[in-house]
C-alpha cells in the first residue's frame, strides 16, 4: 500500500496521527510498502486498510488494559468538538465500517504523544518523545491558530518528517514546515517530536 495513498486519506478524514505513524513505519521498513499486511489488515483498499489498523490498535489497548492511552485518545478526540464531542473507543469499535460514517467524519481519531508511542509499539517500532527537534525520522506534533483546546499544548495535527527533511502531509511531500503551511493555508508550529527507532 503506497504511503502517499494512505496519507491522502487525511485530506478528508482526521487520522493524521495514524497516517504519520504509518509513514514512519514505511520509512524504517521500506519493504512494508509492497505488502498489504501490517499485523491486522489484508485489504488493498486504503480506507479499509487504515480502518483495520485503527481497530486492531484500539482493541490492543483494550485487551492490554491501557487505560491512560484510551482516556487520552478519547479526551483529545473530543477536544475537536462537533461529531467528536462524544467520541469513545468502545463506540468506534462497535459502530463498524459504514459509508455514512465516512461522510460524517466518524472514522477520525486523534492521538496524543502517548498514543503515537503506543501505536508505534503496536506496529513493531519504538518512539522517543522530545520537546526539542530531533534528527532523523520524526513524527511531529503541531499546533495552530484556532487549535482545539486540550492538555497537550493545543495539539492539532501530526505530520511525518523523514531523515532527508521531507515533510509528508495530505498525500504530498514538502521541503519544509513553511512549505507545508503555505500549501495547507495554515500557521502550524511544532510543539512535540517523536523520534522513530526500529
């Protein structure tokens, strides 16, 4: 499954943390891009592929009793308001995949830094969080003007920056955060960095 196809889903569905983490996995393990199976999914359809991974990850959190990450995931997703104001892990898992949920944006799920670290672990990698820029592959948390108010520095978006300095966002690569901002008509600034290790 090409990483740009996965990243492109984030254009219409709020799954930036998931697609940025998958980009990190692909960067660390290039062979994965030629496989349609990362632990939980055997689909060649990008949405079903990512949805299966999300459900596998959330089930993994429940089965392992990771209450902290579950509570954080629910809290940060709810901070976006609207259809997400009553979002729960259990609700996500029991709803199932329906076309009307795609149209309503209900496939979305936000992640905190701890959530990104847990997802990396679920996918077989390890992350290290920093409050300063880190060299190499990194999943970077961003805030912006008008960001949702939450306990993670008003975290609003995640992006992946490769060791070569390429920033991936909404299915396109950019040479800098400034170029990403210009394309997205945003004023993102980095507030947290997660370096990625095999």
